[in-house]
C-alpha cells in the first residue's frame, strides 16, 4: 500500500547500483523509502547510491529553508559515509542547473526509488521523472502512520477523520519501518562517472558544515535569514528526546500559553522529513511503556481514550496524527487545497455576504509583513515569525483571523496568509500549515452563530479575549514593539 509504481518496468539487468532519490524523507532512520532501496540493493547485490538534491528555482526558496536542508545534508553525509554508502548532496547553483542529473544517474541504475509526497511541487516532479527516466521508478509513501492510499476521499471534519483513523490504524501499526534500514550494509560504495560529477559538482563538506557562504552565492530570497533552530536528523532527534523528557508532561495544560512555549518544536523536522512520525511514536511508546496492543476500541472520533496513554500523550498524538494527517489527506485527494475555491461552500458564502461590511482597518501586505499592524499582540506574533520562522500555535489562529478582518475579502486574506507563512515559516508550504491557514476560513470547522459583521458565521477570535485567557506577559516582552526586526522586506 506504500509502494506506488510510477514506471513499472522490471529492474535493468545490467546496472551499477540502485539509486535512491531522496526528496522528502531527508533522513537515514525509520524511512520506508530508504529501506525499500536497501532491500532492492540487497536482492540485486548492487551497491546503493543516494542522491539528495536541493533546487534553487522553487517559489519561496530562501536562506532560511535552504540552510535547514543543508544542515540535514551534513548529517546524511556523515552517517552514510561512515556506513560506506555513496552519497551525493547536490545544491543547485541556479534554477535549472540540475536538469539532467537524475536522468544521468538513472542510466546506470537498476531502478530508482524515491519518496512519495503530496507536498508542494513534488507530485509534479515525480510524475515528470516517471515519463523521462526510462527505468523502473518506485515512489514510497512514508508520510504518516496512515498510508495515503488507505483513503479515497477528502475528509471535511477532524471528528470524522479521527473516527476513521481509530478503525483503520491498528493494521498499519503492525507494519513499521526499520529503525535503522542500513544496519549491516556491506554492498560497498557505488561508482559514479567522473563526467557526471564534473557536470554537476556536489556540495563540499565545508559547505555542508557551514552553509552561509554558499547561501550568499545562490539566487534565492535572502530576506528570510537563517533561524537559530538547527536543521538535520541529529537535531530533530535531540529535539524529540528533549520534548519527551522535559515537555510532554505539561503539553496538554501549557501548550496554549505563549509564555510557556510548551509545543513540541518538531514541525520543521517533520516538514523536511528529518524525523518520521513512526520514529516519534516509537520514542513516545518507549517512554509510556506502550504497544499497539494498548489501543482501546474505536471511540467514535472522541479525542481521548483511544491510544491508551496518559492525557498529555493523547493530546500530543491528536495533533501529530489527526491534525497532521488530515492535512496530508487533503493534499493527496483534493486538487489545490490552498485555493480559495476549495474552501467549504458555507464558508465562502458567508464571506461573500459580508465582503462589503466596513473593516476597522485595511492593512496592506507590506505593513503586515513588517509587523506594523494596529494590534500589538498580532505584531508580536508576526515578529516571532520573522525572526524564528514560527508562530506560537494558538497565536497563529488569532494571527490568521486578524488578517481576514483587515483584508478586503476572504480570497485576499488567504493569499496574504499563504505569502507570509510560506515565505517566512520554516515549515511553510506544508499540508499541516495549509490546513491550519484554511481552518481560519472555515475548513474543518462549522458555521457559528450568532452571525456577526465581517465574519458572518465564521468562528471569531479577538486579541482582547486572547489576552484574558492566556499567559502572555513574557511573550510580549520578548516580541513586543521595542524589539527591532533587522530584515529586508522586498516583495
């Protein structure tokens, strides 16, 4: 169910290696795709070759995102090198420069294995490779606990998706990726033609260790600067360990309070595939003494009582599994879930009805991007996004609701939220972040009464109520108006 044959011809008889094209699961542990590539290499008695490319020409390519990936490449190079696996980290110097590299490597490959992903431009890229490579191409789904192919429809409410998960997950929890798919690798290092490496030079070890000078030469957006959070599998696993040891117990009670900063911090690592949801569940299971046999009966979509864990762990799993994977579901089965037309009909109708309602302010995109709105709390959240590449989870909902309130229409509000999120958030362009943004405009929600100006029957949120409910003093001191954001804001 996790293997999709993009090109189903048999493996090439005369070949030099099995090629793993690493594009979404950018890690060496708990990876279905790397495991599949290793299995083929073992069966064919051929060495494994790993290509991890990073394009320059995709929309929102920026120092912030590039650095996070390159830091992960440094981890891959170290670990694969120690195991004797040939690894090619290719950082495209300009848009289009990498064209032909995959095909050149595929000419000597028995087959190509890659990551199946519904994110961003990856589906189009995989489909194009299937038409051009002329060899067997397998795309392996390692996105979530639930395989993408286990559903054939778009779920419109979290409750119904949760109920489906509770009935369906047990069989899939019996088939998990190997913790270390390369354990015992003894097939040797693949040989790559010199002409290929001369035509497409790989990133040097010094560039992976310190990507700053390399980033400065690339034709990408330099305004979203590198964030303090380090990328890579090693950093992601350390973040997971710290959260399980120090943060999980207070997750359910403290995560909504910005002063507590009690989120897991795992979203960027999940977005770039540097940690896996199976690896996270494994770490959580070890801590909780849990096995799949601990699962309770389906709870009809209720949030608690299914996993058989403590309340804090169940709250975390609802975010990690239900809310993350409902976003993957939309991306896999709904064309363009980021478009306004994909929102529920009732939500589009209520926004259209109230489009002419007077707004207290109309704030242009430049002002929003520079954190110059009329609302100090909103500005603080936007400053966190500019500096750290993230917004506190609860405040991100308020952030989106205020953008809608300050925009001329729902369509304009959605476009602005996507621009701000996808340009500045480390985990932007992710199905989970897209579903969170579209939730602001009614997706996965219901109509709320009484009907109000501007919002109609959309759920409302206000800064005043947020201040009353949440602990915010330390957060506002950190990201308040006296904090200067040093960044260029060229659109």
